[in-house]
């Protein structure tokens, strides 16, 4: 069998309802329609800028033998994803009661609590999991608060032989 790129078909349209401040239970929730990006678009979201500070001879400008590197922030790829892939926004207004209707509107005027999960959802479409499949996944492995008792503040290996621990001193 030939290899197949996983996930939802690029170009298909999906609807995302952010799970923030009771939005999903609201009778008129914020809804965001987005286009599933191509693999090239996904790579472009993360393409950073690198700037090397060198003089005309190629020597570092600072003269200290180091090269200065500038990399784009996470927020910038998220805004690129939202601007490029969000097709429509419903039931959302900015703080001046102007409707937020497009990806550009959302990236510019939307709350971080809506913008960032939307960008993450756009990238998560590669997994191709439906909301029901995401909810039905197995619990995380490892310890949890119920399984791990709280610490008394002293690691057992740090207690000298023959001394009493703070819990035994009472």
C-alpha cells in the first residue's frame, strides 16, 4: 500500500466551536468555519525568520564571535493560520460591538482565548479525529493527584540515617 498523508482532506471546510467561558453551551455560540490547510501551508505557518548580524566581510557585527538569531514568535504563526484558513466567524463581536466576520477580523480583534485554540484546531485537523473521538481517548498515563500523595517537603533520600523526619517529630 502506498503512503497516504494523514488527516482531513486539505481544502475541506470544518466548523469549530471554541470551548471557552461556556461558549459551547450558549444558545448562540461563537462558530468558526475554516479551511483545512495543505501540507505546504502547515509548513509555512512555522517558517521563521532568521537574521544573521554580520558585516560586509561576513564577520559578526558584535565582534564577539556570536551570531544573533531572530525567530518569529508562536503568536505570529497562530495569526497566520487564522488569517489564511478562517473563512467565516459567527456570533462574535469586538469590544466596540463591531461584528468579527473573517479570519483577518479574528486575528486582529478576537480574544486570545478564541484565536489561539482556533489556530491549534486548524493544525489539529491533520489528526483527522472528530470531537467524539477526541473525547473518547484513553486517560493519560502516569500519576495524577489522586494517585500521588502530597509531599511532606523532604525527599526520603535527603533524610540522614537515624534522624527523625518532620512528620515523625510530633
